[in-house]
């Protein structure tokens, strides 16, 4: 079932973001900060992790967290699309 997710990564040695970014954009995700993405995705989180990990090196870090609808949020100095995304997918 689709739910709002936050995705954050840390590409450590080889920093080729192209395929990872293409995948996230293809899923309709938005990026409020350089390595933070938001998406309304079909989970569970472990499945999203495994799909993205295919495009990363074994030493890269990755966090997938489901965001609760109706939860609190606040942003500062982010792309406008992030606020729009939070209002559409998280705000009660």
C-alpha cells in the first residue's frame, strides 16, 4: 500500500548519483535537500531499500522511513516542491 516515505542516502567513495536519482525521480519523488528525498511509495520500507540498494555501492548508507500522515513537519531553506509535498501527503 502506498504511503509517504523519506529517503536519505550517503554515497561514500564512488559518488555516481545518476541512476539513483533517475530511479527516485521516476518514482515521482521530490528532493528538498541534496541527499534527502520524499515520495508517496508502495512499501514496505525494506523493499524500497532493496530496490535502491541495487544502484549503490556496498559502502553507501541508506535510510528509508515511513512518515505518518497527519504528523508534524517544518522546513527551512528547501525547494518549494518539498513544502507542497508535505502539505499534500502528510498534513491532516
